[in-house]
């Protein structure tokens, strides 16, 4: 990924040009280079780290086995919030988009004419709430879901060419007076040998194995995100004209829709990125938390009601999701375009510069690196926030936490965990 000189400095956590040589030699191994004992605002020296604003984003603190939210992490202090998107609504939107496509294109979709619409499913991370929700949503809408203890099973099934799996079931869909069987032929977690999940390369390899095993039984491909979906598309489904569905509305995925990529879901990354930094800004300014969100600030920044919801009990802001297909893809051609209603510069005399530590769990993650971070870097200037961007390896929490060596240098924190279970790895550092 090529980044500008400014972006490199910010990504590696370097605040000055003089730090470039040392930072390059260190391979971005240090989280900060500031020599001041406090932030430019002076608040870091007087406010305990445990009391500073904190936003969890993209990975909601939760139990990876049960999905139960980590309420301690979400209520770490009075200025703690989570920013993500409505996972259930988005998952069902993806499932409905796929079902609508099947019904509209049934005449050409059944590649071998056996009356069964077979799909393969690329699962991102079996312990990630968003991945779980997307798998459940697709299975629910397509009718292949099986419930256990009141919840749709989201586990990978391996292979299921004969429809005998106990984790999914064959569904029946009537189209134009004819019954078709909907079958999940195979699914697996896309996890590489080093342990990184949502791995695009693994997905690209998986489709090769699936295609060799199932051939023209594969009628469509579903992916928990566009990174894996586009890897599959480029490796196999584009040439074989098999519709592929992803999630995230990354630029490359949207651009591929005219070439046969069947659809994706925009999770309003522009709104999420804005909320991630806006909540910190409001807390740092001791402003009402709704300022610039549901109520306009002095500059006129405000979000439309239909772009997000807020769950007070969960201390969580959720952006809404929009299907992106051949009908509307041109409206989503630039995933790094900021939300127009939140594009006004704040007055620095009222909102002075504050220093923020922000990590991205995996610097190689397609959505976070190509969409989310560029948006954050546009908003940080508008909101007068000096942000140190820390890129993780996607595998170990310590690769990130080891670079939060001096939390007192910062006024606020935005945290994107490797694993949703590991919020305490961060809060324990801030509580010291």
C-alpha cells in the first residue's frame, strides 16, 4: 500500500519530520515520538489515563464464543463508547440482496441445470461478532439456517455437497412456479498459517480447491467482506462468470460491479469514521455527546437520522447499511469521500488541538487501510485532532499494546482490537 509522506508519518506514530530516519530504521516500531511530557492541550498531565475518552471501534468488546458484550469495557469510564454498524441489519441486507439476485437471474444462474443453487461461503473470523452476524444473516434469509439453543449456527461446515450437514439445511425457493433447492456447498474460516483472519490470500486459494471439488455445482459465491470476495473474484469467479457478493463497498469491489462482481454492502464507513473521532472530540471539549451528530455544531456539522442509531445501554453507535448493486454502484464509487453533512472545519479556538492514539488491528486489512484510515485522516484535520496511527499485524494483541508505552502522552484513545475478547489488554494499561 503506497502512502504519502504525511500519512506515513502519522501511520507510524511520528509527529515530526526529524523523526523520519529513526522511524524508518525502526520499521514503525514505536508508537510515539513526541518529546513533550504532556499533550499540546496540557490535559494529559492532569487527567488520569483511566478517565480519558476512549472509543472502541470496528471490533466490539465481546465474548467471541457467545457474542455477549463486554459491559465492563463498554462502560470503562463515563466517556467510553463503541462505534460500528448495525451488524444484524447489514447481514440481513446482504442476504436479501443475494436472494433478490437469485430470483431475478434464475434463468442463467443454475450452471449445471440440476435445480440446485449451490453457494460457497467465505467466513472472516469465527469469533468476530460482525462475521458471525453476516453468516447468520445470509443463512437466515436464504433459508439454509439451522438454530441451536435459539441462535442460528454460524460455524463453518467444511463441505456439504450432499446436503447432509447438521449445521445448515437445504432450503426451497419457489421462482416462477418452479421449486429450487438452495444449498451451502462449503464454508470455511479464512485464516492463514500465521493466525490472521479475514485473509484474502487464503480465500483466493480456497476457491481453487472448491472449484476443483465442486465444479459447476457452484452457482454463486458469498463472502463476509470484499477483501476475501475480491480475491475470489480475481482468482476464479470473474473468468467463470459466477456472481460474487461481498461486504464493505471497498473502491475496488464497487469498481468491479460492471465486470461481474454481483454486489456488496456499504456500512457507511464515512459515518463510522466521523463518529469514531467526533465522540472523542466532544468528550475532550466537555460538550454534549450529541453535538455534531444529532444536533448541529457551530460549523453546521450534523448527521441525518437514517445514517446511524444509538443504543444507550450498550454505549454504542451503529451506522446503517446500504446494498450496492448494478443499480446504484455509481453512487458509491469513492469509499473515502467524507460525509457531506460533517465536512466543516471546527474553530480551533473553541476546539483546540488534542492528541489521540489510534490503532488499526491489521495494517494489511483492505477495508481498514484503504477506506477507514483515509477517512479518519480527513476527519482528524477537520476536528483538530493530532492522531498517531498505529498499524498492527492482525495476529497478536501485544504487537499493538507494546506500542502504547506512554499513554499519558495522549488525551484520548481509539482502539481496534485484534480479538474482541481482549479489551482488558488495553484497559489494564490505561488503569496503571
